[in-house]
C-alpha cells in the first residue's frame, strides 16, 4: 500500500509515483531506535538533540515534532531535554502480529529551515504470551494395521510472540507407542508429527490418551498443552484422496458474507462407512476459523465475515478429509484477497499556521502527509489545490507535502484565503478527500498615508477673524488597526522668513486648518506650506502635501496715478504736432491699484477738456488719442482731466490732469526697444555668412564684389548700433523710472532710459523693463505690460 504522490506546483497538480523529489526540503538521515514492548509510558528511547547533533534549545526553537505513519502518537518528544519517550505501553503483538521484526516508522519534522528526518522504532518482543492450542483435545483414529514409522501430523499451537519467544519445541507424554517428531514448513513454522513406534493391537488396547506440550524459547520458557485421544480402528484399506493438492482462488474484498469461496473434493474408494468423507479445517489460526467456514459434507468453503485487503492480503487454509475409518488426507487452499478502491485517500496534517505576515517571502504554512490504504492504481494519488491562488504545493519525502506561498502577499489586495487541498486516487471509481484551510494575512505597516490631493488651494478673504477654519486636508492609510491611524502636523517651512506658526495651525486628529490672525492682502497675497500625515505603525510611515493659501482681496485701496505725476511739481506738457492724424497717441495715463482682481480693474474716463471732442481716452488702457484732425483754429494749449476708477464694490477712484501743447513742424522718430536692436545685426551677420558661403563657389570677381558690399553693410550697422543707445553728456542723465504696484500693469516695472544726443527729434524711450520677483503675486492678474508715453517735450516713451 505504500504509494508515492507528486505535485507540480504551477499546475496545482501532483502525480509523484515511486520517486522522491530532491528538493531543498528533503529529509535527512535515517535513525534506528528500539524499545522493549510493554515498557511503561515515558520510557526513554533516545536523546534526539544529541543524536541529531543539535543544541537542546534548538529543538524547541525550530518547532520539532514527531509524526508516525499511521498518525498514532506512540512517541512523545520532550523539547526541553531533547528526550524521545514512549507515549503509551506498546504491545508488539497488537502492533505487528506475527511479523518480526516489528518496526514502527515515524518522521521528525523541524522548521526554520524545514527538514524531515526519517526514523524507525523497533519494538522488541518480550515473552508475555504462552503457546495455545486451538483445540484442547484432538481425536486421532489409527487403523490397527498401520505400519511402524507412520507419522501423523498434529495441529500446532499458536504463540503471538516472535523470534526466540515463539514456539521452539513439542513434547508428548511418555508412552510405548509414539514419539514426537518436529518438522518445519517453508514459512519457517514448526509443527509436531506423531510417529508410530510400535504396532497397535485393537484387541489389546483400543484407546490411548496422550498429552502434547508446546514450549517457547523464552526465559523462563512458557508452555501450552493439548490432549491427543487416539482410537485404534479395525482395518480401513483406503484413505481419502483430494482431487487437487492445492486450490487457488481470488476473492474481492467487498464480497458479501455467505459468498462461496471454493469447493474442495476428496474421494474414498472404500465402501460403507469407510468411504464416507468429512471435511474440516486443520491446523489453522483462530482468525481463519472466524473468517471462513466449511461444509463438512460437501467441502464448500463460505465467507463468514467481511474481508479487508488492507488488513490481510491472502489466507492459507489447511483442509482435512477424514473417512469413516479414520483415514485422512489434507490439501491447502490459497485465498487471495483482491483489492478494490474502497478507501479514500487520507490527509494527515502535521503542522499548520493560520496567519502569515504580508510581504513575507516564500513561507511554509502547512506540512501534511497523504496516504491511501488501497494498493496498485487504487493507491496512487493526485494532490492539488484550486487555481488562481498565490500558493503552491511542494513534495517532500515520505509522502509529505508543504503548502507554501509563491511570494509576498498583500493584505490590502486580499486579507483572507480559503484553500481546499484535494487528494484523489486513481482507482475506479475515483475517491477523493478534501481538506479546507483558512489563511489570514496579517497587516504590516507597508503603506504610507496618502493625501486625497497632492496639493490644496485654500482661499481666505483678507481682514478675516482670528481662529477662522479655512479648510481641511485629509489622508487615508490602506493598512489596518494602529497602522492606519493618521496624525496630521505642519512641517517646517522651506522659506525661513515665513512666520508659519503665527499664521495657521492644524488639528492633529482631523486635519482642520485654522488662520491664527487677520490677514492683509496688501502685505501677503499668498503663502504655501507643507503638511504631514504620519501613521502609528512601527516604524511609522508618513507623506506630505502642499497647501497654498491665497488671500482674497477686499476693495480697500483707491487707484494711484503713476503717470503723469500728480505730486504738485511743474506740470508735464505733452507735445502734439498739428499734422497728427485722428487716433494719434498723445500719451498714456498709467495707474495702479493696491487691490487685486476686479478690485484692481481700472477704467479711464475723460471728465473735462479745454476743447471737448478734440481728445479721447480709451477706457481700458488709459491711452489719450486725438479724436479728429487738428486745425489752425484749435487752441495751442489744452488741459485734460482724466478719471481713473476701479471695479470694486463700492468703486474707488482718482483723477489725473494732463497738459497738451499743439506745435507745428514736429516730427516723431521711432526707436526700437533694446531687446529688438540686435536682431538686424544678427540678420546682417547671417546675410554676410550666407553671402560668403555663396561667394566661395562663385568667381573670384563676384566674391570680391560681395565681400566689399558685406564690409560696407557691417560698418553701417555697427555705426547705427553704436548711435542707437548712448548716454549723452546733455541735460538728460541716465536714470530709472520706478513703476510699482498693480492696476493696468500686471507687475512692478523699472524702465531703463537712454537718450540719443545726435537725434534731431531729441527722442528717448524706455528700452526694457526690469522685472522683479513676483512669486507672491496672484497668477490671475492680467494687465497690459507695455505702455507708451509721450512727455511734455514730445519724447516717445514705451
């Protein structure tokens, strides 16, 4: 019935026949130990720690355990001392019957790393049973004309002990007619034969009663007796004869009680009573007598009780036929029990762990053994688990299997697994056994808290009340228990000048944010900081998010006019040629508003003019332009009053006064910005290089001409570039005009001014803006960046 199984992990199926896999979990060594039967419980067998070369404490640390093949706990391991002890009294005859030696196989299992040591325990026999005859009295009929030296086989005694403790000799009580001869069988069993030493005479002595004694080899020896009653008969010429000396038959183990097994037949040529044959068992065990019965008249052998192939594979029956005259004959019936698939596979669990920590590498969860008491194909097994599970079965030695994880498990993906281990034999019909296991994945703090947003934008209107709740940040943790409990905190600001501790605070439990004091948009338009979320695992994990607070503006600032200056100094006069076309740009009113958004949206309106209808102001950019053609009748001097108003609620406003002077013969040269100045030079250089490249493949004459032209062009451009921006020694020194604030400008500007002394129009312009850091500005502000001015001397300002 020993069957080996297999399991291919990736296919979840095991078909491992007669081959033990040499995996890393394979067993080590083979220990042989012995103990006397009937030894008291707790009797010492061996010190396993010493025998395996391990420290005593290592046995307990590695979870060492002892598992027997039939799942009976015959042995007990003391992990503290390393001693292997008997767990109960062992009866050799009950465990092994007549089999000698009596061997019990078991395994020693150890974890970390997993190992299996194969071992065997021999139960040594003690002479605790006396020989016993099945029949206390045996009747033997012997014809008086039996020749001297004739041997009559007697029924042997039974002794459950084995080896020297089994039956070793037979004796007969003293008499003048018979002696005992000891004969042996091919099975190593001895039996007595009664040998006739002296001719019998019925008329002198018709009956004899002798005592047959069986002796075992124990010390002291034990014995058993049976009475042999001999009846001397008149002459019976012919003994019965069996048609076969050996009868062989096969019987399925599931045959019902009363089934006919076989029929034996013997014939006797004598007549009358001497020719009548009676059948009986001869020299058989009590087990055979309880399993089978024989019809004494027909020789038919019937099944008396159910057979079990797993207990007894075959039976040998000795049949005797005796005629009426006392002559007998014997034959043997060999009954082979046929195995049927009547035993489902068995799964014996040796160790099992319900919990496994997530992220653990390949880990052994269970160690079990499978077996099938059937034989042949009925005992071959297939072991597997269901598909799509992160587990596999690894075969080990002695039909053991290890249920392992394929890799790290993630509790957040799945926290519980129901595993069904199925063991199916290959018999017909197939029988199977299922074993259900539930595995829980315990949590490890492997997930940091995650904010619902990577960044938060909060809006707070300026002039707020202190301790105002301005918003909430939230983070979740996919772990469980304390690993998922989140605590919020403010992280140190990267800007060391930001007084974060005096601006906001956070509730550590729920992430609520509060403004600690009133905010002023004009002082602080926006600020940002980082918040952290930390779990309570060990070690703790954390994450952070960016919070940006935008202070919303209130309309608490009036517009401020930057140009023309309204500081009470000499008025600035704008020059306009009388030949100017309608729409001619006279100047531009530049104003800012300390507020933002629509509170800083400025509109311009012409309130008063010396001559209405001559000039107009664009409402959105403050440009002052001529509304019609100028004539000689128009006054030379004009005064304009421009209203600048924001879009707040309620709106705030300011006014600017402009002076315009109409002049004759005024021309307006156009100067480009400094940024655009290098562009012609770059283009000319590119032209030069291109011309040079083309000239290289042209004739020498064409090359000379083009080179001459290119040189002239380069000199002209260089002279123009030098004269385009120079600082004169005249009355207009270089200076910076600082334009701060907002309004129609989206940011603060500083204009760099240069004056060309050689210009006929004495024009100057703002060459480029110098843009400061606007990190704190609101990104929603959108205004025009370039403005064109014209001063009182007619200079064009951009």
